[in-house]
C-alpha cells in the first residue's frame, strides 16, 4: 500500500516465482539467466532427421549463427562476448572461436560469399547510427564497406561457386529484390514482391523462399515467378526460414503450445517433421552446412537457481 523500496541490486537475471514464508521473515525466488547459444546437430536421412544437438559455443553471452565456411568445417556467427556484437568463426569439434571482425561497432548477420573469398556482414556504427553492408576477407583482414543500406535491408547468398547474392530492400509493404555483388554492391533489380518476414535463397542461388503469411511460404525464381506455395501443416506460424542444402525442403522454427519452441523440417508439400524441441525457449533458427551434414542452431540456454532473502 505504500511506496516501493528496492530490496536487491542484482543485474543480468530475471526474477521469477516469488514466495514469502508464512511468518513473513524469508522471501524465496528464482533467478534465471537466459542467453542464445549455438548448438550443433548432425543431419540424417537426407536432412530430414537430426541427431541430439550438442552445444558448440561455451561462453555466457549472445551467440547467433547465420553462415558456414565454404568447406562446411566451421560456423560463422556474431557474438557480444566482447561487449558489442563482433564476428567469429568456430570449427566443428573445437571449444573456442576465432575472431574475424572485432571493434566498437555492432556487426551481425555474417555470410560467406559464394566464391568463398569474403564474409559479408551488416554494421551499425554508434556515431552516426547508420547501417552499412561490409565485407572482410574470409581468412581475416581489414573490413571494407560495400554500400550503405536501409535499416530494413537484408541480404542472402548462395553457397555454390558462381551462384548469386541478392539484396532485399523493404519499402513500405513491398520488398525490392536486386542482385548483390560482394565487391561492387547493388546490381540490377530482379523483381518486387510482398512478404511477411523471412526469406532465404537456395544453395545454387536459383530460387528464393519467402514467408508471405504466418504459415505460408512462397517459392519464386529470381525473375519473380511463383513456382509453388507451401502451407506448413500443423503450425500457426513459422518464425524462421532456411533452405535445406539439397533444396528439397526448409528448416523452420515454430512456437509449440503451451510453452515450447520447435525446430522443424518442412518438405515442399508442407509436411512438417519435428527435429528438436526446447521448453520455454525464445525463437529458434537453423543454418545448414553447405554439404548438408550439419545444422547450426540458434537456441536458448537457461540457468536457474533458487535464492532466499532474509531480514528485508
């Protein structure tokens, strides 16, 4: 009934499940810390089944995978383990990551160019707060600016040598899809379309998949012609989208009632197979290796403990 007063000065945690002892002398509560980590699973049965994933990144910060090296031996990801998001590479079987781009800017969404020479990524500088598309040699070196981009601009790259990269610029409810040259920047416009949220390009760079409704995916050729519509069975919405390496299906994350996140394999008819489930998780996504043998998965790690507070 009175003014609130602060009891603790804890940071970096969620406080949950408050419970006061009957005589009011002791307060019990759960301290939970959540973070995104990268898990690695081996694909089986043509990419439609997944061995139990194991955790790849072992730090306690936010790690988010978006790409692989061309030889399928290492995951390329962003992490804020140094304070601001930087770009790292971590090999399968290793318990440490090698920095590729480190600095004061926010660097994210790294993907290797189809020729394997560059890693493209987004950069948001603190001053001025502008978004730029950058590139850095795949073996390490000084980052270079490719072009300035809008806040709602994304890019995708094929993985087969000679396949294209594309730039997706959102203007209102429309997206403009153009070719993207890793050295010269934006090329000719390919087509314009409307879609809801997620998009991805096939490994050979010939088709785009776009989420056009909560559970509907449209597959289009690079001239904008619709090849098929895929309605994902049994889910109300997909929350991520990535082509399988062979182009015969997708990997998607989806919320599963009452309080779980699932990773699905969806074939081109819309039939979904559950690959992995996490209880009380944040949005999950997966990035298949170019050879189709592994999935790098963004999933949540939770650390919870019960604490008590006395004499408050």
